[in-house]
């Protein structure tokens, strides 16, 4: 089956300029070190490093969820299990030989997935009134089957992001990208990839001051006491690891086995979204009362 050319699932309009945001956590952080195989687990003390005190009753810092099943991931981090419609749909798509009619029947029963699919099939439409393709079956004929995996996984992914950042005593709300404004200067970019029968990457983008404040809240210290950039990177690496681990586990349970790469954190100056070869991508925006986060995900469910 021929796959469609890579593109973003949801086209976005150019964003209007907004006033520059004020950093929340003091001076920008310095260069980060990559998290590589054999290095301490994210958040683990490094040789010679001073232990960071924990607040009484603070939640334990999570480990890497790379090897868990979906049930283990959801239990560890309090995430909701996948809806049955999503499980059924992803298993159908994973079979490759499943016919479009089978998939269309499942998609049609889920209003959220149907809405996303029709939006994806009408990339030039400003809104639903401009749609040329209005039926799920016709949309699948145009887009092919591979985008359905990411379409189905978006709601669980959104919930995983919100739940992960609750560890930093913050409450995010998923919002359309028209509410997002460009980062000023460089920002932290947390990266976790996965490979196997499916390949992909998850990116989390966050301003340096916000990252410092979140890391301090998670490990139980004041932001002014957290001056080691590597400690901040460890915490942001854990957050992206939780989100990517949830996605990876859902793919594995759908019959698409894959493994995660160790997380790494970089400093980036631009926000260009990356689409892996043969995959489709989506950018999600999240807002807190005084800051914003971007999450990019790109998935090719049929690598092998």
C-alpha cells in the first residue's frame, strides 16, 4: 500500500506576533549533557554530586518506562488505559492487510478520531464548511492507513503529557496552536526516539526558566537552589520519557513492537517540527496560567 507523503496531521495558520514572554526562572541554563546508555538513570545522583533533598511526602521520581506494558505504565503514573475503540483500531492498522472498510467502521464509531481524520484529509480547508471530503471511507482512501495510528493515539498522548507535568505541581490545558506564541531566544528540547516495527520521535519544548522551576518543584527544592543545568536536564528527560514511554507501550500493545532510545536534552533556537521518513507528525500546544509547552510527535507505524 502506498503511503502518503509526510505532512502534519493538522495544518496550522501563521501565528500573529505576541509580546515577548518573561522568563520565570532566572538566568538561562548552560549547555546540557546527553543522556547516553550506561549513564545514570534520569534523576539519579552522579558520582561526586551532592544529593538533592526531597520534600516530605513528595512523590518518588519516576524511572524510565521503556520496558513496561501499557498496564504497568498507567499504574505507575496514574494514566488512564486506552479506550477499547483505540485498541481495536490500532490492532487493525497494525495488521496492514486489514481492509479500509473494517477500519472505517471503527473510526466512524469514535467522533474524535473521525473529526481528526476528516481534518487531515482536507489540509487546505480553513474549517469544516470548506471540506471537500466529508466521509470517513473517502478520507481513508485519500490519506492511506498509516496516519490512523497517530490519530488514534492523540487523546491518550494528551492525557499523558498533562499527567506527567502534574508532578511539577502545574496544570496544563491542551489548546489550539493559535494561542501559542514563539519562544524568545533558545529553549530546552527534550527528545526520546523509538525504533522497531514502528519508528518515531517525541519532542517536548519548554523555556529554560520554566524548566528550572518545574524541575525544582519535582525534586522538592527552591528554584534558586537548583543551579546545576544537568539536574534540570535529568528531570526534563524524565518527563519526555514518561510521555514517549506511554506512546511506545500503546504501540506495543497494538502489535507494533518498538523500543525507546535514552532521553536527551538539547538547547534549540528554532521550533521546526520534524517528520521522520514515511511518517506523519503532529504538534500539540499546552498552556499553563503563565507559560506554554510544545509537544511534537512523529510516527511511522510500518517501518519493517
